[in-house]
C-alpha cells in the first residue's frame, strides 16, 4: 500500500497545533495553582492569627491540595490539629511526612518531633516513649530526654528516671542531683514496702551520695533507723538534718523527741529543740518539746508565749486545748471553753495545710513532689498560716 505524502503534510500542522495548545494549557494551569497555593496559605495564616481555627484548617487543607509536596504546610496543619485536640488527624499528617522518601533529614526529625508530641498529648505514653527515643542524638535530643524523664516519672519507673536525669546532667543541661536523690528515695520506699530491706538500704545510700545535703534522704534515713529500733542512728540523721535544713526539721520533730527518749538522751534533745525554736518557732517544735518536758504548767506557759508572738488560730486553739484538758483533769471542765476550742479548731483546719509554691495545690500531708504540678521540693515545710 502506497503512503500518501499529502496526508503527512496535512497532519504535521495539526499535530503541532494540538501540542502547542496542550503546552499552553499546562503552563496556565501550573501558574494558576502557584497563584492559588500561596493565596490559600496566607488566607489560612490570617485566619489563624484571628483565632478562627476551623476556617484556618480548611484553608491549609486547600493549600496542601494545591501543593502536596510542601512540608511546611503539613507541619502547620499538624500543629493546628494537635492544638484542637484532633490527635488522630495530627498523627496521620506527621506519619505521612515520615513516609515520604524525599524528605530531608532535618525535616524528618521535625516530623518525628511532631509525632512524639501528638502521642504525648493523646496520652499514648508507650508510643510517645518510642517516638521520643527515636529523637536521641538529633537536634531535639535534650527535649526528648526531658520528655522521657517526665514519662518515667509519671509511670513511677524510677530507675529509668535516674538514667534519664544522669544523662541530662552529663550533657550539661543542669544539675539533677536533688531529683536523682528523690528517685532513689522512692525506690527505697518501694523496696521497704516489699520487705526488701537490703535493697532499701542500698537505695538510701545512693540517694545520700547523689545529694549529701538534701533534706529527704536524711529524713528517710532517720525514719527507717527509728522503725528498725536503731534510735542512735536515727538521732544522728535527725541532727544532721537539723544542721542542714532547720525548717524541714519540723517534719520529724516528734520522731526526734521519741528517739531521744528511747536512746536515753532527752536532755540533749530538749536543748537542741529549744535552741531551734528560738530561731524558727513553730507548733510542731512545741509539741516535740512537750513530749520531752510534759509538765502542764510549762506547756501552758510555752503555748501562751507562742500565741503572744504568733497570733494564729492554731496557736489559740493549742492554748485553749491545754486549758480545757487541765480543767477536765481537775473535774471542772468548762463546756463553753470546749465549744470555743472546737469552733477555733474547725476554723483553723483549712489553714493547717501545705501549699505548693509553684501551682498553689493544697494538701493536709506534706509532699516532696506536688500532686498537682508534679514539681519537686515546691512545698514549704510549714503550714499556710505560718508562711
């Protein structure tokens, strides 16, 4: 079959025209997408600044659709989802970024950081731990170690917390000696609860090595020695606490007085307590002094003097209670005095709490770690009305 050159001559211009029209269409479409993409991006940014988060998310989704390869848009969208509590959608955005083979290493670390934050906010602590560990050795190394420390504290994995704090200290982030001592004290308490006295002794020794002058290891050393019947060792620990942390000594003042009686050293302990009370007066010290010097008249005189210099409800209640007790012993109990004492006791009860200096959380018990903000050593060792 002969080929007709006439058809070839007619077809070439037609093919050229079709190709030219197609190229013009692609260029126009590309230019239009380029114009629409930044327009949608700036629209979303403007909505975000106006705190219109729902509309901002829609605008960023539109921008991502126009330019799916731009990682910054994905990061903005993921952060918005996380701020709104839509953690599942935020996780999908960051996992999509991590699955991209063309993503640079710095952007991949950034996506991993966003994913770790997503899991942390969502309460998926086991997956958060894996995600944070993947960031060790990156630009987010310090933040990852701090997050792991928080996770291990929440999970009461104190030995892992010791490792985290030790690594942070070695990296020059700051001193974690006091917190490491707290972790070892927690380990000691858990060992004592299981009846593993040897492990408890080792943990307390490590706590004191980590922070020799910290208050809690000394308190725990004295309390454990007292519970074991070694009152001489308990007195030695309490006296070291008295020298290093006189304010914290009020937490164990009664224990100190009891061990002094058991060890046959009431006079020496009484001298120590009176000297401390002269510097830092408190009702806890008065109670410890009363244990060593229980004479009723002396107790009333001390309570009256305390009330004169520290006119608090608890001090007034203390004096009324002593007077009412003496009246009852003499067979002439004053019902009106007892009623007044009960009313003052009820009014004083809210003030007989400890308050966290960081978040204001109040508690009847003294905590080394605040149950509210989870910070350490934020409770002053004095009641609210004495602050």
